[in-house]
C-alpha cells in the first residue's frame, strides 16, 4: 500500500497506528483521549460528498512504545473498568434494596 508523501515523514495515519501497536480502535481512541498517543495533526478525505477528518499520530510516539507500555495501559484500563463495575453494582443493589423497602411499607 502506498501512502501520500506527507505520510512518509513524521506522521502516521490512525489505521496504521492500530497495526503497528496491535491495538483495537477503542484502545487507540482511549489512549488518544488520555494523551498517551501524541497527535501530530489531522488529515481529510472526501467520501460520499462529505469531508471526513482523521488523526495523524507522531511517528516517534508510535515507534518508541514498548509492549510493556501497552500492556500497562491495558491493565490500568482493566482496573478502572473493574472499579466502575463494582461501584455500579453497589448503587444498583442499594437502589433495589430501597425499592424493596418502599414496596414493603406500602
């Protein structure tokens, strides 16, 4: 696959970052939002009469990451998801208990 000349410099398109880092689209989006993957700029393309914008990532940032960095990010996310699920389960249990108590009183 050949890329336009501007991609052969310091910028990597988002679909190539996923391949380089062996990550999912969701992971790439989370890491971008958290500032872990530095964005170098944005590119555009036309499809079905509409202009679409996509991110271009810094090549240096993509190539300097190690598999241990990526695994650490995944583990951080896994812990965060676990904490949120536990908090949500506690809230749901409390709401269910309150509803049950209210139903018994009536």
